[in-house]
C-alpha cells in the first residue's frame, strides 16, 4: 500500500463500492415499495368487489369469490366472527381473525342487535366512520402483511380491510389478499443480479484505475530515474525528460529542469568564486611571504610599508569574503531604523585619506529613515565611495533624497563612466573592467557585488547610470518603514 497506484486503485474501488451499494439499496427499496403499492391496489380492488356485493344484500353463499388462490377473502362481522371465507382457504394470519370456518348462526338476513344508549360513547371513540346501510366505506382501507394457506399451499399476502354495511344494518369487514410472491421474486432477482455484478464491476474499476494511474505516473518514474542518475554522476548539465502532455507532471518536469539550471549556475558560480578567491588570496600572501623571506635573509632590505599594505589587503579581502558567505547563507539584516542622511554625513566625515574631497548633498530637516543594518548600509556607502574615488578625475558627490515610497542615495563621479553593456556585469563578483585591472588600493572586484547583495537583502535596488558630470552615477534605493 506504499505505492501511489495501489492507494489510488483502492480508493477508487472503495468509493465506487460505497456508491453502488447505496444506489443498489435505494433501487431495492423503491422497487419493493412500488411492488407493494401494486399489491395494495389489487387487494383493495378485490376487497371492494366483495364488499359491494355484501352491501347490496347478496347472501353470503351467493357472493362470487373468483381467483381464490390469487385473492383469498375472509369476511368478519362486528364481533370478529368469520361469516365468509374463500374456497379452499385453510389458514390465514394478518387479518382480524384467524378462523377460516364460517359461524353457522351468522347470516346476511340476521337482525342487528338493538342500539344501546350506554354504548354511545364507544361509538364516538371510533376514529373510522361506519358506512350507512347498503354502503361501502369510502375511507382508505387498512393494509397488513400476513400469510394464507390455500389448498395446502402457504404464501405471503398483502391484505386490505374494507368495511361494508348490509341493508339489514350489519357491518362487515372484508379482508382480501394479494400475493407477494411476484414482489419477492422481483426483489430477489434484482438483489442477486447486483450481488453478482458488484464484485465484477469493482474488479474492473480497480484494474482500470491501476492501469490509468501507472500510465499517468510513468513520466514521474522517468524523472525519478534521471534525478537518481544526476545525483550519482553529479553532472548538473543533464536534464529530466519532459512529457508532451500539458498536465501537472509536465509542469513538474519543467520546474525540475529550471531548478537544475539554477542549481548548475549556482554551483558554477560557487566554483568560480572559490577559484577567484584563491587567486586573489594567493597574490598578497605570496608577496607578503617574499618580503618576509627577504627580511629574514637581509633585514636591512625589509619593505615594512609593503608588508603592512599586503596584510591590510588580506584583512579587507577576508572580511569581504566572510560578508559574502553570510549573505549567501541568507542572513537577514538586523532590525532597526537607520537615518541615511546622518549615515552619509558620518561616513564621509571619516574618510580623511581620500584624494578627492566628497561633496555631500543632504537636505536639511529631511527624514530619510529606513529599516536595516547600520553596519551593512555603511559598508555599501563606503564601497560606492571607494569605487568613485578610484575612477573619478576631479569630483565625487553623494546625495540623499526622497524617492517615492523610499529613499535614494546617489554617488556620482566625473570619470570615464561605465559602458552600457557592462552595467550589469560590474556587479558580478571578482569582475573588474579593463581600466581597473591594476590592484590599486587593494581592489578585488567584490565591493559592488557586496553592495548590490546588501541592497537586495534590505528590499532595495542598486543600479548604475550616466552622471551629469559625465562619469558613473550609482543609485541605491531603499524602502521606507511600513
């Protein structure tokens, strides 16, 4: 039962079984009710025929009782004494009396007993109105189930009770039966057909569901096998087969291939990152080792400023790599409110060693608050200013302004700018344009990548445009607090 096919087949079979059993019971109940209604009608017609003859004063011995076997008749008087029965009726149950032998003293011409005033209350308690002399009751007859033995054959019957009053004032009750054999046979036949056909139908449903489910899940098995092969071979360039159908399985295959594409790109990016990081680390380490070895052999030749610069470069690169690792791990910025205007002023005031003075354009009295990490946002502004200082010819400016539902920080320089076809590539890790290949100031091509990643983690954007001064304009946009 761990198989989806088995569970689907079992579930479909159970549902169909419950539905068929419920429908079958309903059909049997309706069929039985209809057949009983027909038997009631036949019994009522037979009883009213006999009651009509008695109401006209026909003597008991002259009443015609046709079809004695199909419609056995028993007539009783007001004291439940049997006065008339069908020919060959040997026993009866389900009527007002069980006797099948007429009482000799009861006759159609008998004088009714005188009315007794003391019995008036009893007559008023009778819910059914008695028919008048020479009349048959117009009320609906009473029906009951019973048996009758006619000529040594016992069968089930449906009896109808109809009252009639003779011209002499004697009230009689006529019980006439209709056989239930046809009803029982029909119900048994239908029930037998259902019990015979139900297992066959359930087997068919289970088999069809099994086959359809297996065919529907066949592409899933292909996807599973290919994924297992990809996992075993570690070849992320492979893709799972996509079926031609436009169903959920085809969508699953497409989504799986898209996931593999993203995973392949991520792994490739990680490999390039490791290779580039190793290359960037190897150069300052090799330079620092060379200087230390020379210093060990010739202390007077020690280049202490160069060793310090290489050490600082290693420290900065290690810090950048650590921050990128935290960002890749999904680290979210800490909660807190940062006033970008004050943060920009503070960052610029601490840059005492810049070769070009930075012009700050922050409106007085403006509220430029955003949610995020003060340290990370400070790092972004510092990276953008470092990039501008490297490429500017004579001016660097930073401005803060409101922009829609957010705050915009723009860093501009008057350098050569960024070619339009390179404006996205410069945000990739370890990417430096041709004019920045020299490792001045320890640049490793991580500053802009870190800045964009931090902006994205804060729900903002970082883009580059052409500045009015002719150089590059980096625009950092961050949303205001909700």
